[in-house]
């Protein structure tokens, strides 16, 4: 779990499964988040495509709708992984993922939980439609575990194909040059998984955790 601290000890501090930075603990990152989402647009659009398959037409969203939806987010992606939680627990996951992340990802391991989250999103939208006090979850995407895996696979394949095309087009001009790693902090995606913060996903995930499998695949995706 990853704890997201508030501004004081008496403020509720949500605990989420996976958080992808940069993390807005000292300052806001509106422009940086938008830039990172644009740079990973193909992957994000894969996620949106799968989400739209799971919800009704009125609940469907688009890349343009979510890019600037939560400009005061605490992290780029806030991910909750759920298998059999109760409805109240699921509602908390939905609110936390949407409130804390530029994009909230709900990765679900059973059809029953998928239906729970879809109904809850629909209910919150209904409250808005009839003028009731509610919470907007436009940036919260609902995916099954298999759909999430497929998105990671497609994005990895796309990235490898782009790299091969680039190498192919430039190969005849390549010469031996020293390799340098750019350590500028704005070029780093920080990922919090389990009880620790991971910079460029350099550490391991607890393989014994019941919730570790999707997080591990997510970690591996960014390592590739």
C-alpha cells in the first residue's frame, strides 16, 4: 500500500495500491502531467478503449476529457486493485483513485467487482444529472485484470516497433558514441508500489502479496 499524506496529522491520509509520479507534495505538476499523458497517449488511449467497453455510452470518456480533468492531482496515475471488496470499500477506492490521480485506474479481478464499480460510477453521475450533491469520476477508468494486461502488452509492442523503425532509419548513420544517462528529475517517473517509493522502478515488489501481480506487470512495463 502507498500512503498519501495530508497537510496535517488530523487529515485523512488515503492508502492506495500503486501511485505513479511525479508526486505533487511540494508543488503542482499540471503542465508536467499533461505532457506525460501526451507522451504516453497510445497507452492511455488503450486504457480508455477498454474502459469504454465496460460502461454505458453515457459513461464513456476520451483522452481529451481526462487530460485536464484533475489538474490538482497528487500523482499522475493512482491505481487501485480490487478482487472482492464490499461496496463501501469499492466506493472508497473509486473516490481515492479519481481524487488523487490525474488518471485513476481501477484494475478488477472479478466480473462482480466490475459491475459494482460500473454501477457506482453510474449512480454518481445520476446524482449530478438530478442536481444532487455528488463526486465526478470522469478520470476513473474501470478495467479488468486481463484488459489491463492487454493494454500493457500492446503498448510494449508499439514502443518496440517504434524503436526498431528508428534504428532502421538511422542505422546507416550510427557511429560509436558514449552512452549517458540523463538524471534530470523531470525525466523520471516515480512509482510507489506496496510500502516503498520506486524511482524508475528500481526495486522489487513483494511477490507474496495477493495484490502484487498487476503491480509487478506494471513495474515490468516501465522497466522495458
